[in-house]
C-alpha cells in the first residue's frame, strides 16, 4: 500500500483543544504520527506534526479537512510533502552525538545568542530545540535578582571539543555571558552528588582572612591566600604559614565570624532545590570544620570535609589536627563520598573558585568554576560568573517553574 509523508506546520493564537482537534482529524483517516513538537511564545503557538497517510483519496481528504479545521480554529496551517529518502536521512541523524549548550547571564541579548549559534552553524551542527529556563523578565518592574538562561539541544559530530569550547570561552569573555557545554548523555540526566568549595563559593569571604584580621595579621594572610588561590604557591605550605600567624587568637572569635558568614546569592535556593530532588551535597573545603559544620546545619548539607583547628586553653595554637585538605584531598573525598553513596563519578558535580579546586573539578562529571580565578576558569569544564550559585540549576536543565514550585 503506497503512502505519503507530510509535515504539518500550525501557527497562530494558542487556545485549549487545538492539538486534540487536529489529531482527531488525523485519526479519522488512520494517519500515523511520525513526529510532533510544540512551542509557545507570548501565547502564540508553533506546532509541527509529521504524519504518514495512505496515498490517494485519503491523503487528499485529510489535507482538505485539516485546512478546514484550522480555519474553524482561527489558525494557519501549512503542508510540506516529505520524500521517503529525506525522511530516512532524518531518521539516521538520531544516532548522532548530542550536546547541551546553556547560556546564562543577568540578561541575554541578541548578539550573545547570535555568536553562540554562529559557532554551532560553522561546525555543521543542528539545533534540535531551544528552551528558556528562566521566568519572563518584566520591562516595567526592576528585578531584585535579574537572571536569564536558555538551553540549546544540538546534534552532530564534533571532531575537536577543545576548539569548540575555546570559541565559547572567547565569546563569554567578550560579551559578558556564561556558556556551558555538556555532552547530553545518561550521566548528565542523572546527576546525584554536588560537592562545593566553601570560601568564596558557598560564602562570599575567605574565613582565614577574617580570622587574620581579628588577629591583627590581615594584610599578610590575605596576600598569602590570594597567591595560593591563584595557584602561584603550594597550598599546603601557604596553609601552614597562615596558620602560624593565627597563634593566640581567642576561640570566641570563631562563633562571631560563623554567625555573620555572608552566604552567596542563590546558595539557599540551590541547596533547597537539590535536597528536594534527592541530591546528596557536600562541603569540601581548604577552610575549617568549625565553619563548615555551621554551614552544614544552616543549609542542611550531607557531608563536610575541611581542616580542623587546634585549640588549647581557649586559644588557637597556630597548628591543625589531621591531614591538610588541599586540592588532591578534595578530589579524594569526592571519590570517597560517591563510592559510599553508590554514585558513579560521572553523576557528580563539583563547584569551586580556586586553584585548589581544579583537581575535583576535573574528575567530576561536571566541574563548574564559580566566579573563579582566571586560571581556574580557563581550565574548568564550565563556569558561572554572571549570576548567583543557583545558576547551577540551569546547567542541570531545571526551569524556574520547577524550582519555584518547591517554595
């Protein structure tokens, strides 16, 4: 029995029952739906249906009835015949590699999206879908926390991923926008563990610098901290040097600093959402357990690994207890937690800002440099520099409405 294939494109004002009415017409003629997709922008519908129908009287009649139904509904219908060869070529594309590109910023402009899509086009890749992940922005009311994100699903063969990501990095620097590039595989859709650096990631300060200010050695310790975070000096040696400068500091200072920790914008929203969706969360910090445990209780996180201060007679001794949590130790703890929870390393996410975070960022399924030092941003898989910590949720593909429903 000979058949024909048609692509039906519907556009017009969206209203309830459109899809039901059109598919009802197709069902009367025994049409087989081969593909269907829909998008709505400002109550304007764009609906596509590819269907197969018996040639002859049935195909002529179904096209006529669909046009009549579209007229009744006040929408526009257009038909394009599709050859069997073209359809089969299209079917073979579904085996191609798939990737997700997420664009993030306080607001998104046409130039930013244009430059990203030019790179995609130059590499002969197809965009399968474009999805807005953030709520609509008001043009009248000033947003307290403006953010915008769209997700592009692309398909095709990428010969050199490094070259691809380098181009995105350049666009990011030139146009002040974050661009994350991920393989669309089973691990991306099943992330289960998120590990965070603490200082300058979960909180907007370096605790050791705060302690140093109280000890009267702020400038010296801050200088060493900055050099260590930029990867200019060994973290362990810098840690020992800074600890010695804290000798004699009163223990009461720790509580005062803890209760005033400046939690990063978007952190509470992110952790609450991750907990609601069943993620395990961890703090892996080169800072101190005292503050890590405070944040663990404040945010409701599952694990804390950090350095332990030695305190005698109510004062810091300038020494520490246990192993120093440096970059390699953070990566080790990430693996340890994943193994304990029965989570594949590909299902993990690591978020950090300093050079001592690179080891865990590089072994995680998704490593995110958050408002990071240049060396870290240039060597991480993805980065967020334009919005708060809840930007991680957009890299996971969550839409604002899925997050806001949890409030």
